[in-house]
C-alpha cells in the first residue's frame, strides 16, 4: 500500500532539520580539527578522517538546502495559482 506524499510543510521541516544537523556536525568537527592542528597534531589518520566527515556534514547541509529551495519554488507556484 502506498504512503501519502509528505506535505510541503513537512518537507520544509525535514529539510531544515537536516540542514541544521549538517551545519552543527560540520562546525563541531571542523572546530575539533582546528583545535588539534593548533595543538600540533599531524594532519593524518583520524584527524584527516574527521576533517573529511566535517566536509561531508557541510555537503549534507548544502544538499538539503537545494531541497528547501525546491519546496520554496513549489510554494510560490501554488500561491501564484490562487
């Protein structure tokens, strides 16, 4: 049985939560990398992996920013029809 499609408000809320989650993760992990580099740690191994995960967090936020933009376009299109 097919589930109903999420409403625009639900899609907007989910996108905002994912954007904030990606930004928080990216900022926190980026901070961890910078603090460790400032303390003299070598940029290799776990620190390199942490930096890559931070970049992935920012990429996740950007991806869902596109989703939020699509929702906004759909909202404008629906308001234009009224």
